C-alpha cells in the first residue's frame, strides 16, 4: 500500500472537494465537505480496498490523512 494510492482512494469519497486539497498533512475533519456520511464512506473504502475494519476509536484517533494511513498500514497486508 502506497500513501499516494491511499490519498487518491480517500479523495474519491468526496464529491465537491478538489483532489489537490488532499495531502498527507490534510486534517480531513476540517474540510467543508466532511460529514459523518463521508466518514462512513471512508471506513467502507478502507475495508473494501485494504481489508481493514477499523473500530471507531482507531478511526477517531487519526486527525490527518497520514495518521489514518499509518493506522491502516498496521493492519493491512496489501
């Protein structure tokens, strides 16, 4: 799993936010388009693409895309 691939998959969960906004340092919960539904989409994407089911504590512990990537990397074998 590569960070750039993860960022592209993460960005695909957003309809109105330009892909250039997404970097490892992006604090995704601060994005205007962020909502609980977007969060569920991100969790679903992580499960489908990386075979990782995060619990809410793990998910909420990540503030940036890099932090989320790091958590997923701990469990992913892809």
